[in-house]
C-alpha cells in the first residue's frame, strides 16, 4: 500500500469520530412523509448496510447524515456533537464523506484532477494533493486512467472515481450510495473487496446503500431496512435474510 494513503501532510489530521448517529429523524416534503422517526448508529470500523425498495427513504436519510437535507425533526450526532445547522462542507471537514448515485464528476477534467480538487479543497498543497490522488487511484485500480478525461469513463469506473474522491483525507465515515449499480458480477466482486478493505485500511466506518443483495449480504456487519420511510428491521445479515417483513417488502422483489 502506498504510504500516501495514510501519511497526511502536517497540520491535516485524520478525523477521529467514533460513531455517527441519526436520532428520531423525520423528513417531510410539503406534507409528504419521506422519513418517519428513524434512528440508527454507525460505528467506526464496521460496514453498515441500509436497504429498502425504491422510494423507501434511503438517500433522503443519507442526505440528512451529510448535511444535504435538514431533518424536519430529530438530529444527527457525530461523536456526540449535535450537527444541526452544519453545511455539507463542514460535515466533510469533520470526517463524513459520501458518494452519489450520479457520479457528479467534473467531466471535462482528468480523472486525477477530479480527485486532486477534493484534496485541495480539504487543505492539501497542490503537490501533496496530486501524490495523494495518484495513491487513491492506484488503490481503486484506476491509476492507468489518471490522465483520461472523466467524461469518457465507463459508468462503473465513474463509481470507482467517486470512491477515490470520498476516501481522500481518510474520513471517519464514508457513505456509499449504490456503488454497484450497473456492475457485472465480476465487477461487483472487485467492489466487495474494495469495500471490505475500507475499515481495515482507513479505520473508517462504512454506510452502504445497495440494491444488490449479494453485495449487501457479503460485506455488511449489520443491516438496517427501511420501507415507506420507516424502519421495518435491523440486525445481522442472517437475521435480515430470514425476516418476514423484509422478505415481503424487499427481498421478495429480488426473485
């Protein structure tokens, strides 16, 4: 492993928060209840799955956990600190990183520049940002595409660039929103190895939204299930797999 993954420049420390908590979150959009009294806790070093059918409220909840959506009621706590009023950039600087369903790459910039710009925004010098970006791209298997224009990448490679950007600066928690979407079985296997390595390599907790149940069951330590904005189950993978409510609401749809 390239030391640049872990040796951050002087004055830039890795985030150390031990837990990320959603406490009684409610989100309403013009009377529509998107999230209804959902609570969960993601701990450092674990991979936490968040699943449910389309429209269950998963991305809305992740938006609350990263400052992109303010809860109607309830709060988000990072290491016990109330984050109410924090902007997304403060969440990121305090160690909460994320990817998006849509890659949100700067499509006219190179792959390396897409990662470098994140490091620059978080306080690295240009030289350190470049070195760190190259190390991250090597880690996700895209070093050979560093000079490619991001807009020319296949969709699955865009997802990997998103992970590389999220992992810049060794966050305390990373929230991955459907990273396996559109991937082949072989690509999913590679992705699973990458996700499993994150807590070990970066001492980072992972919250994973994913529809691919093979990925979820293969990598997660705990799983939380939403349906219609409500929690219907939470527990170990084996417990979720056999839960009647989950089978009815979600797993049964997988055929």
